[in-house]
């Protein structure tokens, strides 16, 4: 079952960089989701899609995938362009 390795993104509800230094190995879905006829909830019999493993570094996540024979693809973290602005620039 293929997996993807990515760095956790910053939450939209936070301004700092807390918990953005961990790497996640997440399995892809192998079975399509289907709606339950009684309740209307979506679900599937695929339990691997619920698994998310956290690692301190990208190399640790890649080593884990190689050790257990998991075909994994690493998604690069996009660079963040910061716009430095002084408070006085708001009044120009």
C-alpha cells in the first residue's frame, strides 16, 4: 500500500510555528468510500487509511518506510515567502 511523507503544515488558526517540525507518514486509501444507506455516513473497510505515524525527521520516516517495505513518496515542503513590513508602513 503506497504512503506519502510530508511535514505537518501550520494550522490556519495559529500564528506561530508550533508543531510544524514533525514529519508524517500517511497511507493512501486502497478502497473507495461509500455512503451508508441507513445513516448516510461515508466509510470504507480500509483501516490503513486511518493510520498516521509521526516522526521527528524526514530521514526517520524514510528509514521506517524502507525497513517495512512501504513504497513512500516524499512531498517537499513549500518555501514560505515572508514580507517584512514596519508598522509605520500602514500609514503611508
